[in-house]
C-alpha cells in the first residue's frame, strides 16, 4: 500500500473545493444524515462534507497517523475500504476522494461502499494522466510531464481512473446518476509562501524526485535515464529559485477530478 504523509496531503489539497463546490451538488449534502468518508487521510474532504451538511460525518482510513490528524475535524474509525467495520445500510452516503486510484481492486471497494450505504455512493477521483503544468520556467512543464509519466508507469493501480469511474460503479452493480468534473487548480505566484519555497528547494536538491526513484525504476525508465532526468530536474529547480529571488516565478497546475455518484439498487 502506498503511504502518504500529512504534509503531502495538505500541500496537494491546498485550496481544493475553496473556489467552487458545484461538482459536489449531486451528493445532495444538505439532505444527508450519516456520511462516511473512506480513505479520508487527514480529512481534507471530510471537513468540506461537514461544512456543507448537517449530517454526522465519519472519517475512515487504514493509516492511524493520518486518522489522528483527521480526528481534529470529524470523528474517525480505523478500517479497510474492502471490509468496512460498519453494518449494512449504516450511512446514506459513502464517499471517497483519491482512494480508488490507489486500490488494486476499486470495484470491490465500491461494492463494499454499497453494502454500508442505504442510498448514495460517490467517488471523487482524479485523472492523474491528464495533469497539466504551466510555468514561467520554460523546462518545468516538460520535465514534470516526463517525471509524471515515469512515475505513473511504475504504479500498478489505475491512476487515471477518475474519468472512467462510471465503469467501476457499474461493475459494482450501482445505478450511475451523474459524473461532474472539478478542476483543482493550484497557483504559485509572488508573494511566495513557505510551502512554495520548500517545494522549490526540493526541486533544486532533487529530493522530491529521489523519493519517487524506486517507483519510477519499476516502470520502463532506466537508471541512466533517471540520472539524466534528475540532473535536468535540479537545474530546473535552480532556475525556479532564481526566478523566485526576482519575484518572476509563476506556476499553475491543473488536476482534473471527476465526481461520480451512484445509487444503491434496492
Ligand atoms: C491519496 S490519499 C487521499 C486522502 C484524502 N481522501 C484526500 O483526498 O486528501 C489516499 C488515502 O487512502 C488511504 N487508503 C489506502 N488504502 C486503503 C484501504 N484499503 N482502506 C482504507 N483507506 C485506504 C490511505 O491511507 C490514504 O489516506
């Protein structure tokens, strides 16, 4: 199982759902009574669900470190998406965000979601193969594309699942009601916050790429291709830092997420 740090989750979810929550409308949050957020991590989605509804929202995850952080926002229960520790029909909405892309058997998890839901099941999942980066450092977009391709190639689960989650729901026997797209756009521009400065330093030192080395090498990337990519990557990182020093650096990343909602057949 892939592990996620608290820092990674709060960094990659920064600003998510702050600009618009329209894509969450099919979840009918205002009329829900009991909501379960599976694979809640640090509770990034759980707190949005709690803000948008009067329901009891419960977060559930296998990772106790992340659950501790989520516990600051909603009540939490440790549990596995394939075998949830709840009786049948315990919730009227079971939802996950960026969980299915990390599971080897997403349809089995959705089947389990349907067991514990009396009404709706929803998934908010990205298409990580369609992420785009626009940067004032000319080489950044292309190098990020190369690194992402190599990383995704080394991962065994379907990281592009977001756009096709409908099929997963149908395999699990759900009636699909709707799919909506939400583009999560993260922008870096002056004045730079501490997090952006740390990210730039990690580019210049190659630390971020080194964290993913093993995954990249388990795909088609060779060691020498990795070394070459890392060297170009570090140079790009130094350019980012230079541009930051003169307040010229700007970067926009767009991750397309898809909200798929299904109804449990009675
Ligand atoms: C990419 S994170 C997403 C976290 C959160 N939903 C968010 O959007 O920020 C994936 C989460 O799924 C959890 N996870 C992975 N496999 C799981 C499983 N079998 N059952 C429950 N949680 C799982 C991980 O611990 C991690 O917290």
